[in-house]
């Protein structure tokens, strides 16, 4: 009986650890919203991930519809929530479509990436 309980406890622990190790920072929310339209240029791009990210190894880039890179500041995490990665925009965005590309390294060192678009209304 003790051996069966020990085996069950070991199996539960191993399963729990492997689930935690498989975690990745996935996009949960973005401001401006994914596929959304905003009435004015945002001051920054904010992406909320499913877990904390390492700002030194994570990035957000923004490009206009014609592929021209938009100048941004350095990526940083929100001091109140390490799952929110923020990049300031150095200049106001003109009306049009923009593509946000992101690369995130979670605190457990797993890497994910993706992109989305949003539009600034005229």
C-alpha cells in the first residue's frame, strides 16, 4: 500500500512539474486591440501575456502598412505586472494600418512569437 501511494505521489509530482515546464507566454490581450481600430495614435503598445516575460530578451516592433519600421523605445515590463510588455512609440502614428510583431521569452525561458494588426482612424 505504501509503495502504491509513493508511486501515485511521484506520478502526480512529475506530471505537475512537466506541465509547468511546458508553459509558454502567449498573448492574452493587446492595447491597441488585436485587429482593432483606435481613434487616435496610442502612446505605446502593451501586450499582456499569460505569464511574466523577461524584457531583456523580449521585443515588440511596429511597422506601417508599407513595411516602414516605426521608431520605438526599449521594451519594458509593467512594474505592477511582469506579464505586460510595453514599448513606447517615439512619434505619433498617422492614420492607417500597422503591424505589431512580438517575440517574448517567458520567465521560465520559453520563447514565443507572433503578430497582429490594428488601424488608426483618420
